[in-house]
């Protein structure tokens, strides 16, 4: 009888880190010979057919079920009630709720519910995983030890050709192009990127552009504040809020931008900085939460946010060819540590074990 490993994820999104890991895990499990399905509450239209409705999850499930944990969710009750399954939980971090106060009260409630339920769920879990050392350290504070399964750059996602129109536009425009990829969420501190860009654009390199790739669903008030700041600083013609983009379009920006910049103050991993390194784009990031672990020696970490000085640093990274090449090579080395091959080996080590086989045999 084929062994089963099914996954529960609140939302199977297009291009986000958690969903990328869910899909990568499914590929690994199927390659290892497991039956593997994904169950979700919400599914992005582009991923239609790749996940089943969570309400159809078999209540008498005998295999291993993985809960991807990042907020309070109806999936938590489902997971709790699967008494005949072996339970695994992958902790993707709970962004502190204070970041969303005054932005979205529902998100605040969901996070607080997630914080309350987490210890209870960990106590009934057979296998606890975290996708970064930082996330593992958070669980340790709650009294639980987690094995680390870091995210990987999945090459299958980036097999699409780069969007030639965007690539040509960026190259034709010239100058310095800064890039940030991720939700327009308060913890990302995108306003700090905009403030640094103000000095870059008005005092160092007039021919410069800031690309902000990411959705603002549920964070519209924060998104409005960013657009208002752009207006106040006279940057309307130089800052592009492009929303959700296809992978081919994001790839074109990764390949043709000058510097990737991240000023986030709370990340559980931050996959886009690794994707930037994968495409040879130098990374400058603020050294908060998981970012020092994720970036490692692959980019420049800053420990203070001084907009004018940060603008000078970004210009230096963009213009100094020797420094840029050094950062590109360091980034490539960091990406090699997070290859899909390494990820597959880690998944094999963690999930193909005698205790799992014994559990399955006893359940048949």
C-alpha cells in the first residue's frame, strides 16, 4: 500500500514562499514514492487544480499530515481532530500582530488566535519543523525543539522565459533600478526603502527607478500610506507599484535591476532575497529577524536605517563593478546552499525514516 503524506495550507498562492515550499515538498514526496495531495482553503486561480478543498480532507486519514503554520485558521481544528494520523507542523512564523494594528483588525485577530493555538498544536505534533533557524529559535522559547528545513530555490518555477518587453524597457531606461518583491505589508517597512530612494533619485542618480512588486490585499491602508509618501516626496514618476506579476515578468526584473533592497523588520525566511541572488542581483538587506541567517555572506547587511547613507550604499553597489561582481559571486554560493537537490536530500532524511514506516505498517 502506497504511503501517504498530505499537506494543509491556508492559501495556496501564486509565487509566495509558503506555497513555493508546499509545491516543492509535493514534488519531493511524489519522487520518493509517496501519495501526496495538497488541501487548502483558498487557491490562486493560476494554481487551480493543484489543491483540493480542505473540507474534503478524509477524517479517517492514516498517513502523515503536514500543517503549514502561519496564522489562526480553520485548518488548525482539522489538524487537531486527525487522531489517527501522524502529525507534522512546519512553522513559517507568526508576524507580531502589532504590525497590523490600525491596518486590518481581522489580521490582528487571526495572528493573535494563531499565537494562542500554537503551543497546543505543537504539543500534539509528532514532527516539528521550521523553515529557518530564526523560526526554530522562536519555537524553542515556547519549549519545543524543531528541525530546520530551509526553503529552496525551485528551478522548475523559473523555467519560464524572461519577459522580453520588461527586460528591454529596463535596459533602455538605464540608470539605477532598485527592486523589492513581496506583499505590501507593514512589517516589510517599505517606507524605509522609499525614503532611501528619495535621496538616491533626487541627489545621486536622477535616472533611477524603484520597482515594488507585490499585492496589497488586506493591507490597503498601508499601501495607501506608501503611495501618499511617494507623492509627498515627489517620486510619482520614479516609483512603480506593479502589483502581482507573472513569474516571467518578475524574472525580467530580477535579471535586469541594479540592486535588490529589503528593509523588513520581521521575516521568517524571506525567499525573494535568495531568488535575487539566484539571478545574479546584488542584495542589500536590513539585519533583522531571519534575514542575517537567510542572507548569510551572500549580500550586504545593514544594521541602521539612515536613508541618505543607505542611498549612497545602494548607488555604490550599483556602480562599482568589482564590488558588484563580488556580491554576485557570494550570492551564487549562498544559493548553492539552498539548492533543490539539497532540499530533496533534507526531505528524504526527515521523512523517509523507520519510525514513519513502522507507524504506517501499524495503521494498515
